[in-house]
């Protein structure tokens, strides 16, 4: 029983150290990891539908 409790404590300590290392050095927030300058969303004049679409002629 003593060995099992020691194993639980060691596993918890290792998980805490791993989480701290990952949070501080390797992981980024999603808005930082996937931030690119290539997405142009603001140009509404060139949409996928086109000028010949029936609802665009109203």
C-alpha cells in the first residue's frame, strides 16, 4: 500500500511539472498560434456567389 501511495504522489508531481513546463514554454493560445496576415475577409465585392446569382439582382 505504501508503494502505491508513493506512485500516486510521484505521478501527481510529474504531472504538475509537465503542465508547468508546457504552459510556460511550448504552448500558445489559439489566436497566437494561428495568426496570419493572409486572410482577407473585408472585401465584400468579390464574394463566391457572383453578380449573376438570382438573389444578387434585387
